C-alpha cells in the first residue's frame, strides 16, 4: 500500500493506494475463483466473499456470471462456519468504519 496525504475542502486525510502488481494478482485470483478455475481455499473464499459483500466487484470489471459466483461464495456455499462468521464480522466492521469515515469527512457529529 502507498500512503498519500490529501486535502478536500480544508479536511486533510490519508489515501491508501494498493501496489498495482499486488492488486492485479489478487484480482486475477478472484476472477479465477469466480470462474471455478482454481480450488477455493479458506483464504480465497474469504477474499471473494469480502469483494462481493463490500461491493468491490462493481469496480473490478467482473462479468455477470463472475459476480453471481462471488455471491454464491459469500452466502457460504463454499465457506465453513468459521469463515462465514469472519465474513459477517468483517462486513459489519467495514460498514461501521464507512459510517464513521463518512461522518468525519462531513464534519463529524454535531455537538455542543
């Protein structure tokens, strides 16, 4: 990851950009999993489920069949109970983080 300090409307923030090579390799693995070209291990299943659950699939250029397969994976058809729990916890954490970040970016909560 590369860290960049940015500013928007007088608010400074850190932007993190993935290494292009590492990103491309992960996207290729996710696509291979979505096409059933590689065996799905717990790590890859979790990654595929997170990509679907967070909506990242919309930014990766996956076709309809690949998105459908990621949805199936995220529903747990290929995941064990422990991995399903991690997906649920991580998704909840990401949703909460997004809400907090959006509040911070918009000036935070109103207070006295």
